[in-house]
C-alpha cells in the first residue's frame, strides 16, 4: 500500500527503446513512488512479451488498482540516472556532462 501523502505523480516523459540486446525504459516525473518504476517495467514487460495488448496500460492507469497490473519487475538493472530539484531549493545545478536530471531508467538484457 502506498504510504505517500498523495499517490498522484505527473509523468512528463516515458520512453521505451531497444539498444542492441538491451531494452531501456526512461522516465521523467515530478516525483516517484516506492517501486513505481519497477511496477511500470513489469507492466511494459508483460505487454512486450505479448501477455496483454498495449491498451492494457491505460486500463491499469484508469483503474487505479495496482493489483490489476503485472508483477513488479526485479530491482536488478534499475538505475537512478539523475535528480533535478526546483530552483527555489537553491541547490547547485549539475554541469559538464549535459545530464539534466530527474530521470530513472531500467536497463536490462
């Protein structure tokens, strides 16, 4: 069960692409819930394997019931790419490598 004050998050970007033998799922959001990316990955893996139609993702989101989704994907291969905080927090902005942050990626072969 979600323990956040609100389980609502704003997903700004979600991409899935194949890179050689790897499938990369990259997400940008205003915040992430515990296991959120693992749950998304499990759903997308199920669709990719043909266990369900792509429309299943929308059904799960609209149903707002985690039990209607696929199994949570394992943590192995999950990497936090970067974190970006709003300007009012006054934290330094990363420089040099062009990584803007706020992204999570699941990479697995």
